């Protein structure tokens, strides 16, 4: 049976009239979603496009509209939610409605899983409960801050959350309606990245040994039948679990421990007398993380913007990659947050708390200086 080849649309197929982003009260992603939806409906009706046609690349659409790729990505997700588009691995974003024989089962997205978790938070908080910042909640429910932002937008659109201005003039996200308690099944579906993590773990267990060098992301994408980006996310997850360890240059990513050994207790690096050579890289960014924490405590307030990575790199005399790793750890702790765009950067979310000092410390005291009455 001959395989049907999908037609790739070009930028010239899109409407000549683009959204007026400057004078609209709607957000850019919502305005783009509305623009895409109207174009799809009218073009299908006039046979200018057909179901199964592939949308132009996201970066090409972003350049055509003069907006960010992230904004286009969000708009496409919203349009997918309405059923007008469908993303397919290794193919692209297709006009929805083509033959069921060519469709693939879409797994629960990270955003949908986050929505289920956030609904439980909403029910616990009740009406008028103020939702925490995206970065703070992201750490609590173990997803990215951007996934939480997308979930927040979805819950605003569905009428459960609403932005309001507090007495201080700061925008807050409040609960205006309580949803039904999501079923255990609705939040238990495995996302594509999570499934790839399991598939990659199985592949490592069956085909590799501790210390082996992992295949390239491109090779793994062919073996696991997912995109390179999905493989990259899965590798990052296994790195966080200590199963993989990425090293610079030609060394690549190596198997630090086998997946079935991941639960075995490992001594903390800072409590070990000696460290392996391939672990030495950790100490640098950990020290920079501590230095950045101290700098934020002493010089910054919540809401202030940190210097660029290049400036911090020069200040602490380390690479920008080391700065990036340290900032990522601070973001996971809810201390900083990353914002994209023209006015983006790294912003302070919260000032770190002072750590409690040890109650006792060992001191070397010269006998002649022992105060009277404390000889014993």
C-alpha cells in the first residue's frame, strides 16, 4: 500500500493580514490562536487547504508575525485544544481531521497533567485563595515553570482562576470557582517524556553497562521513535536521577549508574573525603550557587533583575555554562525565575532564608587562655 505524503504549506498560504498585536487587549498567543483558527476554518471551507496539510515551521510563523517562537508554540497548543490542529512526532503540526488510519494516539501533555495537580491545590485553597508564583508551584509539583504558566492560562480560560490587582498594585492569581476533584486516572496518564524516560532506562539496562558512553540524541530518537527534543528531555531527567552524567567535549554522556541501581544510597559529595575526577565539575557550580545565594541576600530584593550571565561569568571568573547551572538550581529552589523576550532576564523571586548556625563547633584553645572557672 502506497503511503500518502502530506502536503507542506508555506508562509505564502497564510493570510496576508496579520493580527494587530499593538492595539489589541488580548495576549499575543491568544490573538495568534484566534487568527490561526479563523484561517483554518475559512481555508478548509474554500478548499485552499485540506485536512492533513502540514503547517509551516514555528520559527517561520514567528518571523512572519514578528513575535516569539514561544508565543507561536502556545498559540498552536491552544488551537490543538480546540481540535483544529494536531502535532505528530517527526512530521510536524497538521491540519486536524485527516483519516483515522494516519493518526497516532496523543498522550497526556505535561500541561494537562499539571492542570490535574493544580486543581487539587485549588480545591484545598478554596475561593479567593491566591495561587503561588509559577516557579514556586513548579518545584512543588515537579514540573517546569513554563508548564505551570500554561496550566494557569488554561485554568483562567476555563473560569477557575482570574488575575486581580492587590492593594500593593501587584497582580495576583485568585481562585474564583472550585473545579470538581480530578479522578486519579486523569492525572496518572504517562506523558511522552515520562514514557521515553522509561523506554530509555530499559534500553540502557538491556544494552549498556556502567561507564559506557550513551548514543547521540539523534541515534536514540530513531531507536525510541520520538523527537530529538523528547530524547533531550528524557536524558535530562535521568541526569537529575544520577543515572546519566554529561561531560564536556568528546566524552559526551556516560552511564553513571544502572537504572536498577538508582535507589541505592550514595554518599553526599560534600561529606566525602575524596571525589572522583569526573565529579569535580559539580563542585564549581555548587560553589557559584552559594556565592550567588549570598549575593542575592546582600545586594538584591524580590523582583529585581540579576546581571546577565556574561557579567556574572566575568565577576566569578567561571564559564557561562557554570553560571547557567547554578542559576538553574536556584530556579528549582524558587529563588530566581527566567523570563524570555526583550525585557526578559533572570529575576529574584524570593530572598533565601538564613541557615541556622551549628550549635557547637570544635575550637583549638591554648591552655593559658582558658577563662577562670572553666578549667573543667
